[in-house]
C-alpha cells in the first residue's frame, strides 16, 4: 500500500529516517529553514512516537531521571517546526522508484494503526542509529538487559526497584546473586551506569527499605575485556575514573572476557562465574540489520552505511547517512580512522547536513564533513564528572574533574535541547525542572 503521494507535491521531498540525536535535530533545522518557507517538504520517519536523548539512558536506568519528563513528542515537534512526522520502521528502499518502505505499526493490543506503506522521496537521509553488539555471546539476549532504548532502561529500573523491595521483604538470607549487579562493558555507558547506581540504590534504600545495608548487601561489578576501563578514552581519564569508582566501592574486573551469560550469573572465559541478579550488556555497537538490505547500498562489517566525506552514500548521491549508522572518515585524523559513534558527532553532522541539503537543492557542489573532537566527559554520579577537553579552549587535552566537569557534561544535553527548542523554551524547562526537584523524590521509586 502507498500513502498519499500528493503530500508535498511540487516541492523537493526530503525524507529523514530516524529521529534520534542527529535525525531530530536535522528535521528541526530543515523545517525551520526550508519547510517554513515552503522551499522543501520535510518528513521525519521514526519507529517510535517520542524521542529521548540516548546519553541519558543510564540516568533513566538508575531512576535518577523520570524519562516521561524528557520525552519529545514527534508530532508536536513537527507541528512547531514545519516538518511532517510519519510513524513506521524502515524495512527497505527502492532507489529507482525513490521510495522508502515502512513496516506496519500496531498498538500494544496488536490492533493495526498504520499498514505497511511506502513514501516517496527526492532526497533520503538515513539516521537510524545503532544498538548494542552482543557479539553472539550465548545467553546475552535471554539474561542480560541492553541499554539502547528508554523502554530497556525503564525495564532495568523496575527490576532494580523490585530487587530491593524483594530483598527487604524476604525473611530468609539473601541468595548469593541477590542485589548483585554486573555491568558488562566498561565504556562510558557502563562506567556512568555503575556510578549512578551506587548513588540511586543508597537513595532508594533510605525510602524505608531499611533492612538492606548497601555497603554490606549490594555489589556493583564492572566487567571489561580490555586491560583498563574506558579503553576508548585517554589513559588519564581512565585512571581518574577508576580512582573514583574504587571510592564508590565498584568492583572493576579488567582483562575479563565474558564467555556466556546465564540466569543470575556471568561466566568468564577463565571458567570463573560472577553471580548477579541484574546483568547489563553495554559492550560495543552495531548498526541495525535492515541497512544491509537497502537496495545494494554498501555497508561495513557492523552494518553501517559507507558514506563519502559529503555524507552521501557511495552508490547513490541522493541518499545520505549520518550518526551511528554511518561509517564516516575522520578527515585529518592520523592515523586514519572513522568518526566515533557519539552524540557530539551526530550533532555536528546534523548541522553540516542542514547547510549542505540547501546547497543540494540548488544543485551546488557539496562540502566535506570535518569532525571536531571537543573531548569526552564521563559522568560519575549526580555532581561529578571526569574528562578531557580539546579544541579552542585547550591546546592539546585539558583534563578536568569535579563539579565543573559535571556542569559541562550537563551542557551537552542543554545544547541538544537548545537546537530542538531554542533559548526560551529550554530556559523555561530548565527552571521548571529545578522547581520540580523540590517537590518530588530524589529518584523514581516505581
Ligand atoms: C547509554 C548511552 C550513553 C551514551 N552517552 C554518550 C555521551 O555521554 N556522549 C556522547 O557523545 N554519546 C553518548 N552515547 C552515544 C550517543 O547516544 C549516540 O552516538 C547518538 O545517540 C547517535 O545518534 P543517532 O542520531 O545516530 O542515533 P540515535 O540517537 O540512536 O537515534 C536513532 C533513531 O532511529 C530510530 N530508528 C531505529 N531503527 C529504525 C528503523 N528501522 N526505522 C525507523 N526508525 C528507526 C530510533 O527510534 C531512534 O529514534 C551514549 C549512548 C548510550 C546508549
């Protein structure tokens, strides 16, 4: 079935698939620049109805953030910023007919909301992100929770609260696995989650679950195959983070390769088992499988679409890809490498593409994307962060730690909000958030 092809007829149709950190910013920018002046017809497609900024997932998982207060409704954002939103998961494309195919969408009762359909495009932008890579390790899908969506983070949070309530209500001794949390993968996600959980479990226990003594009963174990935590970041950040996690009594198991995950335990390649009631898999990424089936477009081993420096796919100049789902050369970097899968990269690419798509419409030559690494910040609880800043502020890397680092970490989300909502709405929401904290529990308790 096809949808109304008359939608946007007569205008250049730009279809963006994926309303994440990059795609929603791009749709908003293009809507404001081109959609508002009827210079192009902009459509955003996402398989979900609301947007959540992924770097916040560890805060949702620990309960320190109520995600319902941070969801952005695609329909409302589209209405306010002059683009259209259509729901559906990308299932394929037809490059000759210039159509994008979407799966049917059903509600939670299984009742059909939208049928399988296809939409026409003149220019297509694919920004469907990535998901955790389980490297086909046995038991991960069945027994570990991944941290890719707000629903998974919320699911983990509910299991965490239930584990604490269960342990509190129990008259027998706790089993060896109870209140033990194993986080597999000590990249930024795993490290930030461990630090956040240290605080939120103690806060949760204070709300009347007083038979639990966190220092005695709760254990957080971070498991990493590399020789150090945060293996992708400079060693200095890794050392600083490890020092703080040690203070927070997080067990760090480096050089520890996971062979399998089973119910209530993680099995290491050495044969050792680590008991755990809650197991999080946060190691590595891969792009969605559907990218391998897009009418012959080139992909790499982790399903990312291979693009030119202009972010156009190698085989079709009318199809662009960016963010985590694209393999983009990091020009100027020595030794040669790819742009890392980060929110700051998706943001920079969205800003770049907004300008370039206006040129594309006018048939002008496109400029290459140059990634600027401004450094990395890793949050370690409510008020602390460590990291290194690069770029104009610092010659080389400026290492920072503490409240200032945490403030700058928070600014990353503010920047995302600013690009979606502008100054006034972001300011009002920030003030409302501060006021709300005076009347609500410090963490989400259900
Ligand atoms: C827990 C966690 C913490 C992180 N922390 C940081 C951090 O501190 N700093 C940092 O820079 N980066 C961080 N990242 C990485 C960052 O979140 C990603 O690099 C960034 O979100 C990528 O943006 P994107 O637009 O490419 O994809 P995403 O933001 O993942 O958005 C993809 C969108 O595509 C939609 N979609 C997926 N499949 C389909 C389909 N088939 N059809 C239609 N729609 C689809 C999804 O619903 C989603 O809306 C973190 C990631 C995680 C998981």
